């Protein structure tokens, strides 16, 4: 019983010392200040563009730059997908050929040729206490 009690306190101590970081996503190149900016963070290639553990819907308050803060994230690998939902309908609108008609982008300003940017081109490491990642909308 005494060993279990000591082990529980050791685990609590390790969890308290686990590094967390703040990530500020700076987005530029807005065409207008309508709607919302939808930002999703992905932690691995398996869930990339499918299931985001971290997401934000932020009102577009400036055409110059919008900042979105994700606080207390565990250090590690991430990829970001963003779109400017100009009409605030909750989806990335596309034309009849499936090409997005609303601005979008990915971390590292990864190119999206014939579909979304690849995870390998979008991923980055979050390893600083207060890290900034700048993205320019397409």
C-alpha cells in the first residue's frame, strides 16, 4: 500500500512537470473581414484533415492579421488547416469542380496542388513555451 501511495505521488509529479506550450497562429492575406476563421490542429498523419483534437472558430476582426491562441498544448508534432468561412455557414465552400471558393491554407504555407497539402509538408514541431506560426491565406 505504501509503495502504491508513493507511485501515485511520483506520477502526479511527472504530470505537473510535463511541458506545455502556447501556440499563436497568425493568419494574413484576408480579402474581407466577413465570417469566421476556422483553424484546426492535427497531431498525427492518421487523423490529418479528419479528426482534430484542437480547433477554433474566430471572428475575423481585421483584414490585416488575425491571431488565434492555443494555450497549454503538449510539446510535439502538429499540422494546421485553416479556412476563412466568409459566409459563416460552417463549411469550406467549393465550386462545381470541387475547388475551394473560400480562402484556405496550411501550416508552413504548404502548397496544395490537386488537393489539400500533404501532412509531411504541413507538419512542424511545437517545442517553445510561446511559439508563433504565421500562415498566409491562399
